């Protein structure tokens, strides 16, 4: 098993996009890339920690490749939008790839260059590619949030 960590706006949607991919064994949401130990959601949204909201995946590279995960990453958000995705604004919503091993860094940089040259985007891609740092798990209420919300709504009908 290997890990991958992506920031592409609100972590709920990022996690949901990867949960349904064959070969993704588990997902969680949390914070990475900041300077504040063990931040809470309120710390992060107050923009004092420097963290990005991220989804961290454990995946089987024999079933789904890192390159395939990157293709999903590029398609679920606007990588040309600096510190913003849709209505969400702030550095915690930045586009970022945190790599876990050097091979991921190489693949991510090649993928970013390929996407920039593809002609799909009129503006430059601003996605950061950085080594992983401390991963701070978000509270339980944020884990698999959209799935929990859908189940709750279905049970209320």
C-alpha cells in the first residue's frame, strides 16, 4: 500500500471523489502544509495556521496508479485558481500535491507540465508540489462527511 495526499478545495469533495475509485483502500481528511501543531477546523479556517485542507488516501498501486490518481485530482478542481475553489476562499483551499516518496514528486511534476501544455487551461497552473509534512487528522465529524450527510438525509425520508 502507498499513500497520496491532495488539496483541491474543501476536503469533503476531494475525499468523496477518491472514495469510489477502485484500488483506493481508505481515505481520511485533515490538514497539512502549515506551521501550527494539531490544528482544529476553526484554527485552519481562521487562516492562522498555513495548512491546506487535504484528503489522504491509502491505495494499492497494483490496482490504481499514482498517475491515475493525479488525473482525478486535475479533473475535480480548477488548478489555475490561487487559494480558491468555487465559493471557498483562503490558503486552506489551495491546490497542492503533497508527495510521500521521490517517485511521486517526479510523476506529479510531469503530470502538471503535461496538463499545462494540454491547452485545457488559459491561465497558468498554480498547484504546489511539496514533500509531505505532518498530517493532522480532522475531527470525526469531518471524516466521510458527504457520505454521512447523504445517509442521514436518506434515513430522514
